[in-house]
């Protein structure tokens, strides 16, 4: 690390050794924290688990580090910490060089990560986003020492939360133990100590419902398919993509036990699920006098009872607490232990039938009683998405729910705090402990996007507010393995006591991520920081780029000021704005100057000779080229629509072909990096299958989630179509391109024949294409091919040079 980076590093670290910032909220949960501390795995177990992570990450340097578990009293306050020291025996040949101590195995590994980042200039991200940059670490025997007094880094707040209830489907659906082990390693290195642990719960549910005389066959249309389990768990749908084969239940339960064992060994606090009231249809027949409500339609096309309108047992019914207790007890019996924190989201996009505060309060009290009756030390963890999503939750209703549980027994996830923080408008959740979360990603969409300044300051503002009830920070994205800079910074906020100077932090990030820096790449990232990663318009960033979310709308209804001719015949505007006259078309999100980002791409490409050997650079280059081309495609689509309105068939034809060529070219670009391939998603699904029929079912699940998502008819597409869209090589060439070709074909026919655009024909052909594609068994590459630098340069010259 050069002297400039070292100086910035020392400046950065001067922020860390601060007094523990205990809040009122932390005081409320202190009893549970004490219980968890007593029940934690023995120090020897945690050290062994931490050493396992080190060996998998950096086997060549395994002997260079010694790990120790220490008491929190050695942290200089009440909270957890890690301490980095030069090892007392480091002067001896072959002895450990660095001693890292921490309150848990997680703190120890967070300390290891900190040392590797800020003393060795290394970088760790998901494998799909470039993986680990470790070549900057000096050889064994030459590790850089820290200052003589050591480095103490203390958590300002106890918990670092991770996951969203739907991440289990958008990202984890097909993971085996090898991939889960990698993720748990990553969690620990990032300092995450409060992860959801939802895998395998369907097996527990079968055992619970058997006690209420519900057979396994009764549950066949209750559980969704493997790629849709998150929404069947939340009561949004049932049966879609199912039924689950018997092998799934056994395999997932075995996997869950491995996941929990490793989390506990590292000193984590895994969050288990709890009963939310969602019951199978057979339950209504078995208990006709029970208070059961059939919920409304959740995004199905025709209110198809095969998938929609699930059944919810009223929390005030005596059976609710009985089922809730049984579920907790079955988990304890199966897993052998618990961390006492349970997630339950009864009202996640399911509005209560009555808005009376007294009724809402009784519901909340009953939900918690179900947990507490099975575990005396239970705490309820609730996603706060409902408070920003559903206008039903006005202050009286919010207060009624939040205050229905004893203070300190409910913790709320402020799920979207980096954009729409609820803690401010709700007087910090009316006194209830909460966790400041960054949602960031919807549906695992691939889009360069973020709000780095909000991440660097928001948690600190919440933490230091008078009478703060904040007890943690968290990452609650719907899908992972994208935008590594966002997650690197957000993970660090678990150990920050002051706002971060993002510009200085990015300087360090660049050198760590690529193993070196340069003026060109620094200038490029300075542009990205002020454009792509400076989204302040508060818009939900669900990727609706035309390529991956093709407009299902009559072109005559699409309004664009791209070509507006006044009396002199010259266009008055060249700015591409997508605006629809109806609600049928959700315009792509654009919050920055595309020309500025293209300049950043030019700088990235110019850095290719110096950085082309870096896998992290290749990922970022492909992603930035993809981002620039995707926005260019949005503008190109508008030009096609304008040509259609002027009935210029030649121009419609030529521009349409250019669009289709662009899709093909983007597919070739994406094939240059493993992180942008369709093949691994499909193959991982099939690898979990035990026979040919399961392979077909699992692959259909995987293909459907990223295309139509939910049900459709022959002439009506799913209301959730393209919600889970992906910029993946194979998907563009095999699905998005052919779909666009259908639309353009009908568009050209409309101009040639002088007739209206045949929307019904477009929908029939598109839906037929989609249904066939979802059932296809075509194979796609699982390894990348092609040179990212040369292809990015070629596509820049072909499409973007004139735009910069």
C-alpha cells in the first residue's frame, strides 16, 4: 500500500476507536443479549470455525494469524469489538505475525477482513461480482505490522442484520452446502451476526400440521415451488410451481441443520421463522368454527383459486397460539437450540380486515403469544415494509401493532431506510427498538444503482438522534451478487461511529478492489460516485429497461419528446424521456446524465491494458458497458416509436434491426464474465433434482421466476411479468431478443398495412414464446468466454462513441 493510501487508511481508522454508543433501544434488549452471550458456542468452537474460514479464504497465510475470543469487558465498554495486534512472537521465524481478538468468531473474522483491507490492500466480494482480490497481500513472513498499541474497533450497536424474506427465493433457491458455506464465510468477514435462517422450514410445517390432522397430501397445493417458497410462506400465493417433491423436504432440512450449526459455531444469532397465520385450505374444513379469512387476490391474472386468495387464521382465534407454540417447539426439537429471535410478517402485503386499533393490538399480542408460549425468551423481529407499502398503516394502527408487545420484545426492520426511512416519521417507531436497513435491490435485478452518501450518513444520523431506539444496521436486499461497492460500504457501517467521507473511502476501495489504482480509474469512479451511485429521487429502482421489461402497450400511447418539430422543422428536444399516457407502461428509471457515465466508461476501457488481468475489473467493466448500452437501448426504442408515428416503415425496420443487433451484442458482452450467465442459475436448479421429472419442475421454476413470474392466460400476461428480470447472457439472445422481434414485426406490419397496432396478436405471440421458453430444456454455458476489454471497446465504438 503506497504512502497516500496508508495515510488515508490511518485517517479512516481514527474514526473507529470510539466509546460504545449504547442507545435506549439497546437497553430494552439487554436481557436477551445477556442470554445469547451465555448460550454462545464455547470459545474453542468459535476459534476453530473462524480458522476454517481463514483456511478457505487464504490457505497460504493460515499460519500467519492467531485468533482469540475475549470478553466484552476487554473492549473498553459494553459492546462487542475486535482488536488487532502484532503477535508477541512475530519476531520468531515461522511464528504467527498478527493476533486478532474478538468477542465472537464473527468479530474475529471482521477483524481479519479489516486487516486484509486496510493493511494489505485486499478486497473480498461475492464470486459472481469478481470474487476476492488477494494478490496484494504480502508473502508469508512479510505481513505489515500495525501500530504498537494495536487497533481497537468497536461496534457502535449490537446487531448487523442480513437478508430479506424473499432473498431465499430470488438468490438462495438452488444453493447447496458448498455455496452456503461460501456465503456464511462472507457474512462473518463482513461482521454480520443476525442473519435469517429460513431454509428447510416446510418440513417443520408438515410436522406441525400433522398434529392438527392435516395430511401431507393436503399440503401439496399449500407450498409453492422451490423458486416461489418465499411468497407461499408469506401467504401471498399457494401451490404455484409445486407441489414440492419428497426429496426436497429431506434435502432442505439437512441443509438447514448444516447452516445453523455453522452460524452458531461462529457466534452468530440466526433468526428462525414463526407462525404468521397462513394455513392450508384443508384447515378450514378441519376446523369449520375457526376464525379464518380468505385473503384477496395477490397479483394473479384472473383470481385463479389454484394459486391466489390464501387463508389466514385470525390471531385472536385460540388455535393461533396453539399452532404458533407447536411450530416453535418443533423447531427446537429438530434443531436442538434457538437464538430466541423469530421473524413473522403477518401483514406483508396482506392488509388486515379491520383498522380498529384495538383489534390490531389484539392481533399483535396474539402473534407474540404464539412465539412466547413456545420459547419464554422469544423476541419478534418484523419487517417494516408494510409501513411504507400500505397506506392502511396510519399512526394509530402503527402504534397499536408496535405497542401490542412488551417493550424490548419486538424489533422492527426499517427495511428501506436509505430511501424512505420510517424511523423519522414515526418518532423512531414510537419507542420500539429498530434496525436501520438498506433495501437497495428489488428482485435480484441487475442495475448499477445506489445512494452511497445516504449509506455513509443515514445510520449515524439515526444512531446519534436523541433518545434513539436503534439497535442495529442491516442489509435487506431482495437479491444479492450485484453492486459490490454498495455492500462493501454498507457492511462497514456496522463498525462506524461517524459519517464516512465517501470520496476518501472510494479512493481506498479502488486500490483494494483492483489491487492497484490509477488516475484514469479514479476519475471514472469519481463520475460514477456523482451519477449512478448518487440516486436521490426516491424512486423505487425496479429495473424496467426496455430490453428486460419490454413494454406491453400500444405504441401510439407512448409519448416521447425525442422528436418534437416546431415550425422551423427542427427538433426542440433530444432528451429521451419515457412517459406513458396510461398506467400500462412503467417507464425505465433514469436519474443521471448518460453522457457523463459514458465518459466513465471511456476511462474504464482506457484502463484495460493495466487492469485487464483483474477479475474484479472485468466484472465492473462488463457491468458498466451493460449499463450504458441498456440506457442507449431505451433511447433507441423511443426512436423506433417516433418513426412508427411518422409511418416511416424504412426507418422502423432499420432501427428495429439495430435494436435486435444490440441485444445480440450485449449477450456476447455478458458472456465475458461468470457473473452474467444464465447457465449457472438453471444448472444449479437441476442439480438439486433427484430424477428427470424433478429436473423439469425445478428448471421450469427457475425459468419462470425470471420471465413471466406468475400465472397468465393465452392473451393476458402475468401482472408480475419481468419483475425478476436479469441481464444474463443466454437470456438476452434466447428470450429478450426474440420477444422484441415479435413486437417489431407487428409494428412494421401495422405501418405497411396502414392499420392499428395489433396488441392482442402481440400478446398472444409473446405469451406463447414465454410459455414455450419456460418449458424448454435448452442448455446454456456455465463458464464465461470472450475478452471483456476488447468487446467493451468494440461495442462502445459501435453504439456509444457519438453519445459521449
